C-alpha cells in the first residue's frame, strides 16, 4: 500500500507527516528542496513537484492506493485538487481523504467561495467515481491563532469572525481523524464534521487563552473594511483570495452559534482536545520560542 500525503508541511499535513515518519509506504508531496528539508527525516519517499503542474502530479501518484488531499484556498484550488484526485484514481487509488471545511447553516448565509470550492471539488471527485471518499469538514482551526501569539501575550485577540460562537478545533484532532480514515482496514467514506468540544465566542476563547497564559486577553473585533483588506494586500494576498476570505468571514459573522461536529468522538472514540490543551501544548511554547 502507498499513501500519498499532499501539503505535508501544511497546517494539518505536518501532523500526518509526524505520524507517518517511520513508515516506508508513505510518500510526501512537497513543492521544493526547502519543503523536503522542512519535513525532516522520513522513511518513505519524498516527491518534489508542483501540485499545479499536470506532469508533476502524474509522477506523484504512480502506484498510489490512498490519497490525503489538501490545498490552501487559492484561485487554483479546485483545479489542483481535482487534477490530483482524478490522477490518483487513474493510477489505481481507491481511497481519498479530502480536507474540506464546515458548511454554514441558518438564515442569511450567502454562498462563499471557500466552502463552495470544497463542494465543487467533492462533487467532481464523486463524478470521477472514487470508491471511498471521506470529506473532513472541520470548523475553524485553533492553530490560526499561533501566528498572533505575541499579540495574545500582550492581551489582545483581534479577529474578523465576529460575535458568533464556533467549535474551534485543534488541528491535531483533524489530522488524527484523517490518519484513522487513511489507514483503516475497513471501507471508509462519507462526510465527517469536526469541531472542538464546545462552541465558544471569540471573547470566551480570549478568556480561555488568558487563563492559560496567566494574563487577561481581550477580544477585539476587526471589521471587514478597507483597512482589513489593505492589510491583506500588504501581505501579498491576491485580490480574488481576499474576496473569498471576505465572503467566508462575512458568513462567520452571520451564522451566530455554529453547530458542533462529532467526528473526533465518532472516529477516534475520545472527546476533542480542549482549548486549554491547545494553549498549553502549542501557544505557550510558541511564545517562549521553543
Ligand atoms: N484555517 C482554518 O480555520 C480552516 C478551517 C476549515 C478548513 N480549512 C481548509 O484547510 C485547507 C488548508 O488551508 P491552509 O491555509 O491551512 O493551508 P495548508 O494546509 O497549511 O497548506 C499550505 C501548504 O501547501 C503547500 N502548497 C501550496 N501550493 C502548493 C503547490 N502548488 N504544490 C505543492 N504544494 C503546495 C505549501 O507548500 P510550501 O511550504 O512549499 O509553500 C504549504 O506547505 C483549505 O482548503 C481550507 O479551506 C481551513
């Protein structure tokens, strides 16, 4: 059996890499030598190529039986993931575990490009006839807040997702569910909704971070205005991607209290990790630079 891991240095993928480091039947698809180095030592094969290049994709999927399929939100996400998935099927793969995202429910929700892209990819994979397709549908990642660790330490959690409550999830749990689905001996498939143990507002999340950090942390709403857009332009983010993120955040702001997914309990037989576990294990070390 050969398992192909895309984005093995990515938000979820890095934990799959950790778990599969010692297996000779895992193949890791990185974009560059630098990406290969970031993986560290792995027993399996490292394939260097660009997921947006058709020839590279054909090379990456040779002999693959199972595929972990992920890509960041970008103009080419639908094309990249669809091409990878279809190429893997043509190469004989039977199982795809795709990283998707939770959909929105409730009044006033407007279709957005981020969740719409996942739906479009999923539909195309189904049409392509994949035997076993698992779509992971996680809520917002707690790890999104790691780049803002310094600001949290200074007492501010600034975020544009608005006042609603969500099941912020530790990415390590998403990876654990992905791994279980990838390696299961039994047939798998279907959609798995994944969230943390409870729905929290950003104020409640800030309080919990503050309790672990030992100092008050205050939530500051970031309006989706020109300044928000200008800050993303400054970071080099493409205008179409900014439009997509705008639509996504606008839906977060509209949704109110998001429902919770039971995927962690259902697949792993244990509750999801708490915010406190995340903060102690990852946020505190990020602050001390370890
Ligand atoms: N963030 C959230 O809260 C959240 C919640 C639910 C769902 N999601 C979904 O999670 C998915 C992942 O998003 P993410 O932003 O966290 O990204 P990510 O999984 O961290 O992916 C980034 C990785 O993709 C690799 N990559 C990018 N373009 C590539 C290419 N052309 N060829 C090969 N590798 C390439 C990058 O490689 P390099 O290191 O070489 O650049 C990088 O390691 C998205 O589909 C998003 O909708 C996110």
